[in-house]
């Protein structure tokens, strides 16, 4: 009984910041690869950032490096995405995702992830 619930989306002016959060429950394993994907209308999901919860290693899409920071709170089992210097092209529906597999370094595709939240909308104008 896995649930991932995103929050923190909204509208922001270009150059501004938002912080997204994902509350996870019911995950059956102690270590996961967890990440954020985004999907604009008519587009395929794009991997934004991911983190191996065991090692703490993080991976970012080139388009967000230096602007976004992913973090995981093990005690609360929450996943955050701090988004700074937002651009119009960052506008999308953002999803939290997780997988029980451990090869987080190679998990670039949405097809690699087993569990998904409902998404939270980010609009940058």
C-alpha cells in the first residue's frame, strides 16, 4: 500500500523559487531511488532529479543543474525539490516517483520507476 503525495506547486514569476515536497508512505523497502519528473502538455515525462536514499547520491538533468536541489529526509520519508531561478520552460506537472531497485545512477527514464504520485502543477510566468 504505497502512497506518494506531492505538494508545494503553484504560480511564480520567472526568477523566483518554489519548494516541492513529496510525502511517502507504505514503501516496502528501506532504500530507494526517488526522483522528480515533470511533464508538459503533449510531452513525455522528463527526469528532473533523483536521489539514492541509502547513499545520498544525487543526479540532475543538465537543464536544472545549479538551480534545483533534491533532498530526502529519511526519518520523515519525505522528498523535497528546491527550485530556484525558475524559468518559463520549467512550467510542467511535477511528479514524485520511487522504485525499490538500487541502481539509481542509471534510472533516467520514467519507465524505471514503480511508484508515482498524482502530481503538482508548477507555472512560471
